[in-house]
């Protein structure tokens, strides 16, 4: 099983480049950072953790741009995977985001993956012109449009929310950039992942990672997909990693908080020692 670190980036505490370099030195396989473009002051969307419009803390309004944060990490590392937990591609112009991701992948030597959310904050989505009840379709089209730009010599796309004629766009990514969906894994979401994505990331509220992973493996096979899905367990139970792996989990994703450099290094050392990275 691979091991990664999740940093809830903000404009305080340890910086992503520092953490990525230290994590790579200790044998970790990936670094994950979150995304919120902004948080509307007046909103009605309930936070998944609090159940109402209140936020658990103020980091949601202070997150760094994920791709710039990961670019700083890429500049001081050689091996570690650069990913998100989670990013929100539906809130971006897909042509511009495709260029950003392809450039980061090119400059990092092919180390990028996307762990995306559908988006819980309806008010944030609305500011970007994304209807909350159509956000899955918007995400699907944005990903398909970006893949067209990444893989076709003269790319074009025609959808309900994205449309552009034959276009040139380089650089092309050095590999297939995986799309992993971070969400609660009900039947609808598992079917969506099996049809349109490369894998799933659990949330801190997922009731049973083992059961949900097994269900995704079954949905994957039912959809006629070859191989196996990528499955990332966020904040996993360290006592159940063998069960996770048997159920198809490929990655354990450990949070390190957003405290001082000393606090983050202590957490990294504890995880690396415990799992002999």
C-alpha cells in the first residue's frame, strides 16, 4: 500500500514545498492539498461535517491555490506524486485548467493526478455559474474536454456546458492523468466513478471504507472496466490497513494538520516509523 500526506494548506503554518520535500525524504508516495476558490459570506449550503452553514474552522477561506502550491512542491522534489484532496475542476474554465495541469505534469516529469470533488458548497458553485443539481454533469464535461485537449492533435469538444472547435494545445501530459473522486460512496456515486473516473477517495465521514471499497470493485466490474480502481483512504484506521488492502485500497492518506514545521515533521516521523516507509 502507498502512503501519502494531506496538508490543508493555508497562508500560515508549514508551506507545501517544505512538507513535500520532507515527505519525500521519509519515503511517502504522494502529497495532497485542498481547494476552495473562495467562501461566500452569505450562503445556505450546509457543510458536510457541521450539518449547517457554519464551518469547522477558518481554513476553508484561507486555502492556497492547489496547482500553484503543488508547483512549488514539484520544484523541490523528484519523485513524490502531486495531487489534491480535493480540487474543484467544475469551478474553472476547462481550457485554462487543462493548460495548467498539463504544464505542471510536464514540469514535474509526469507526477500529477486529480482527486476532485463534485462540490458541497452550492453558493460557491453558483458564483462560478454552476447549477448545484447539474454539478456532476459539469464536472464530467470539464474532464472530458480537458482529456480531449491532452490527447488530440486538434482537439474539439461539444457539450451542454463546454464547447470549442478544433484547437491546438501543448504540452500534452506525459501520462494519463488519473481522476479520483473524493465523495461519500453511495450507489449513485459508485456508478458515476465506475463510468467516468479512475478511482475513489473516502472522506473523514465514510462509515466503512472496507465495505465501500468492495462495492466500488463490484461496480467497476459491472461497468466492464478493466484493471482495478485506484482507492485512496483518507484518515484511515491504522489498525485496519490489512483489511483495507484486501478490499482494494491502494493508498493511505494521512493528515498532518497545518501547524508549525516542527509539528508537521513530528507527525511525518511518527507515520514513517510506524509503517516502515
